[in-house]
C-alpha cells in the first residue's frame, strides 16, 4: 500500500490553508508534517482521511490516491468520490486528535477502547493479543469500568491512541501525539509508534517540535 498526494491544496473562503502539496507515503515509515501552528498540518491530515471536505467543508484542489492490492480510493477536486468511499477510509485510518476531549465519545473506558474494533468486526484472537500487550504498557486500560471523565489529560490520550491501535488500521494519522504528555507517557508513545512501523503501518504525524525528527523516514515542511 502507498499514498500518493498530487498537487493537493485546501482553501476556506478563498484563503489557502496549504497549497500544492506533493508527497508519497509508504508502508513501514514514519512521516513528519512539520510547521508552525496554523500552517495547515491538522487540515492536511483531515484531508487524507476524508474528514475535509466531508464534515468541515473547504475547497480542495488537486487530489490523492490510496491503493493496496485489494482496494483503491482516489480523490480529486470535484469528483464526489469521498462520500461513497468514506466507509473504506474509516476502516483504513486511525486518527488521533491533539485534544482528547474533542474525540472522546463514550462515558467508560471499555466502550471507548473497544468500539472501533468491534464495529469493524476485528478477529477476536488478534484483538485480545493486542489488548493484552497494551495493558502491560498501560495498566489503566485494564480498569475498563472507570469513567473517561475521571482520566487525566495523558490518560485520555493513552486511551484514544490505544483504541485506534485496536482497530488495526493500515494508516495512522497522529496530530501532535506527544503534546501535553509526561515524560513517561511520551517514551511509551514513541515506543508504540516504532512498533507500528515494525508492523508495516504508514505513520503520518503532524508535529512542530524536533522530538521525533531522529525517528522520521521523511519530513515534509509546511
């Protein structure tokens, strides 16, 4: 599988958020989207997974192509394909937002953690293997009856990242994943990102610091 981005631009009300982006993302790679706040990094991730323009609007020019041996999704300005193919995108992407309170949907850890994998009917043996590995790293995940509102900022981010991992998507979009985390959680997140790479995943990270630069296979600057 690979993602080819071809002359991709986004604008709102005739103002370009980013302009004429060309890139290729391959399996088993960590890719950083670097730039100052407001440079369009988050919007770029949202374009890749179809959230823009499906949910947030915006005028998209150019396009991208995501292809594996079994499926293919293409987007180009005005083609209208995304609505019909959004279910494919949803199953292939794991998206971690920067602010966890904007992404949490359920009142208890169990519901939040398991919903995506259950919704995609993931193989139970594979699911529980991954879950058992994750609770060794983050014991809080084993306390499934805790209310998500009682979690700290870092614990909420842990929960959401792990819920995406349990979906087992092929592409991970991580928006400032280390922001607001303790040193302990930052180290564990970096460990998981490297592990996802070893599992042949495509990892695309929006980041404005240099913390992950040494791990990156590609850095694209906005």
